[in-house]
């Protein structure tokens, strides 16, 4: 049985003070009775403050980062290492988000190095893959997404892979208010699981959690979560308001 995993990707939003306010409000309303895994992924500058509130208030919320560099230390101005994240109790690292691919030219090859570095450092990747509207309209979406998956997982060990979360995020559904239909989203998540079974084994594929992301909100979460191959959500905009994020968690 895969445990549901709901994560909030805050993107470039929230100062450290806003983060503390959010987590205090969230923690107060949430009451530590979660039946699913929950993570928030604030900007790097807010991780330390988030860790403090999570520890002080004993919240059952995990911390995630939105990116990480694959080297351990050195002359890489502006980058963040695995050790820096581990020192802040970070457990998850979002990798390969479409915004990083689009605005910062991240390629599957680079993302693959990061996936391996995340595992070497006993962190857990949330690997994002998804197609553009042009690719979907041309009917090549499965081929494209499975290609991204295969390249990003190149030579990743079997023992590690059970700890990965795959986030299927069709780019045309991100921040647009357009959600993939739950059938389309589930279809792609099934194809992803089938490919993991082919690359590793069906046991591994059955253990890996696959999230859907793209305009997830309180009104569409139940339908998505009713689908057999969708194990959770990577939520952008709706994770920035404590009430909306709570409503999603309590779907
Ligand atoms: P929205 O929920 O704002 O569409 O963002 C989705 C996303 O990109 C999460 O990583």
C-alpha cells in the first residue's frame, strides 16, 4: 500500500517571516492527525525558519527543497549542497521542475546527476516530468514523458529507486487553472509506473509514489485521488494559503 503524499511547492514565494506565520497557522488548524505524508518546499531562505517552527510545534510536516546542486562543496557561486539541506532537516528535494527546465535550461542529463546526488546523500527526490501543450496536441505526450523519465533515471540504483517520488506535471496545467482530466492524469501515471516496472521490477513500480501536479485545488483533489495510479499531489498556488492546503490534505 502506498501512503498518500501531498507536497506544497511554494516556488519563489514567502519570506522567512511569512513562512513562520503560515506554519504556525497551519499547525494550529491541522492538529497533527495526518494520515498522509505532507511536505512543504519553501525557498532556501525560509528553510531554517520552517525547521524551527516544525520542531518547536512538533508538526508532522516534512521539509523539502526546490532544487539542489550535485557537488558536495566548493566554488559554485549561488548553489546549495546536499549537506546544507540535510543540516536543516530537509528530507525531499524537488528536481527537474518544468520552470527550472524552461528558465534555467536544466536538461535531463543534469537532472540525472542531481537525482544520483540526492540518493548518495540519503535525501529523497521528487522528480518532475511533464509535456508542453504542443507535445500533447501532437499526440506524442507518452513518448516524451517516458523519455524524460528514462533519461533522468539513467543508472539510478534499484535500492534507491523505491524512495523516489515522481511528479507528473503537464506544463499546460501549471498555474493556468486547467487541470488534466483525472483519467488523462491517471493514464500518464500508469504509463510511468509501467516504465518503472520495465526498468526495475513490478515490486519497485508498486512501491513508487506518483503525484499529479498542475492546478490542484480543494475542488479537484478528490477526483484526482480516486484514481488508482495517483498517489498524491504536488501543489503550487493552492499550497500558499493554509486553508486551501489543509482542504487539499483533508480531501
Ligand atoms: P500550480 O498548482 O500553481 O498549478 O503549480 C503546480 C506546480 O508547478 C507544482 O510544482
